[in-house]
């Protein structure tokens, strides 16, 4: 993957459906493609079927996805629901724990720095 990503293509294709790699290897390939190109190459994953977990793993890794063999409206609806978060978006995918940390992940870097300052101030005022 390091070699392929460094060639300067706009995208890299990872066929997870027809390879024997596990989730960790797929995630490593996605992260390597993004790291080597500093985010300039988009990793595309062909997921192995309509499996809810596989769709979530590929999206959590940061890849764009291609779903094979979607032949019916019901299959298409299942895939869309598996890719969307929670009830607000009418999805069935749960948010990974590192995505939504109140006070941290929804803040900019300055917000995180500000949070650290508030923690320091609180510890100075704490009588314990």
C-alpha cells in the first residue's frame, strides 16, 4: 500500500470482498494510504457484502465504500441504514466512542487547548 499510495493517484482501490485480509489489515491499508499521501489519495473499499459490521468498519477507518451486489430496494435500504448514524439520520450505525466526546471531539484545536486551561484553573481552585 505504501508504494501504491505514493504514486500520486487520486484514489486507491482495496477489494476487501475478494481478499483474505481481516479488519485490522483493511484499516491499516486505509490509514497508510491516507498517511503516505497526506490525505490526497481517497481509499475506496469494496466491502464483503451487505454486512452491517463490515460497512461500519470501513467507514470508521475513513474509507469511501462500494457495496457489491445490491439487487433489491430492500438491500439498498439496508446498506443506507448501515452507513448512517442513529435515529436523527434514520440510520442503524452506532457512533464509535472516539467520535463524540463532549467538550473534546466537537471542538477545534483551540477548543481543546481551552478545555485544558479550564481543567488547570479548576485544579487550582479545588480545596482538595
